[in-house]
């Protein structure tokens, strides 16, 4: 959790961490072998949605099922390898041009509490990535949401001590964004808040901020190379 700065570097489109060893997770066979028999819950904004889109496009056996509202949730299944990947949009606030039915969304803490686990929960992986939609609001509002998620993580880990929980930090975004609302300064501050709130929990931290800075990415939705390395780090 106390990663140095910088936390790594890119070379030949591969991220190398400066403080931990990253297992092979870029080839399809490596990903399928790692996720075999697992259920993955990805929750958050559209930058976390990129993870399920990457996995579905990269794994031949993993296919999306038909969803009534794909902007709110997605489900991908690989039956032969017993891999299930869910993505759920976090509850309001949202800054978006898309129309969202609030009744179909749930707070991340509610989704965490609804996860059914068997045994010690070794087959459960949780990924949480939020922040971009919170930038225009007071930091106290974001911290309150983080504390709610923190309590839900503790409840999940009590039910299943070996459940794997991953926190994906915010990445940078376009310099053409409205700075008074969406400045990367707000994102940096929110990342510091996430480190503080989750620092003593048994979770994995994916430093998407350092990765997007190192790649000189100025896009709210980083390119496929960055996303693939985010998934590999997790």
C-alpha cells in the first residue's frame, strides 16, 4: 500500500513495478488459468468497465450475455472454464450524457453485501474503481462514500477471509476537461483519500494514476495497453 514514487515504469508496452513482482497476466492462457473457477465483481465507473470489456475481447471463451441496460451492468461468462465476470455501475452521482435509471443502480456497499460466497471465498474477486464522477463535489462527500465501502469490505472479508479485493485508483484525464470541475488535482486529492481510507485493509492497490502519467495519457478512458497492464497488476 505504501508504494514509492514513481511506482514503476513502462518498457515495450509492459508495466514493471518498482516495488513488487508482477505475475504473467498478459497472455490469454495466463489470464484464463488465473481466473478459472472464479467469479469477478467489477464495480464503479466507466474506467472500471474497461476491465470487463478488455477481458471479454481478450479471452475467446468469455462472452457477454444479453443485458437489458448495458450502461448500468454487464455480464460475461466462460462456461468451459467456469469464469463469470460482472460489471455494475456505481450509484449516483454521475456526470454523463447517457440517461440512467436510478432504480437499476446500487451503491457499491450494497453490492458487496449481496455477494454470496462459498467456503472461504477463494473463488471471489472484487474490483472497485470510482472517483471521476465525484470530482465536482466536495471531498467530504467522496470520503463518506469510501468509508461506507470500507465497512462493506470488512463485512465481506469477515464472511470470506480469502476473497480478493482490488482498489483501482483514478487515472488522469483530458486537459481539455473543465478544470474548475474535473481537474486532475481533484483526482489526485481523491486518490490520496483512497490510500488513507483503505491503507490498513487487506486489499490490492492498482496505481492507475502512475501508470497513466508514465504513459503520458491524457484520456479519461486510457488506451488498451494501459488497461491491459492495470489488469495484469491486479
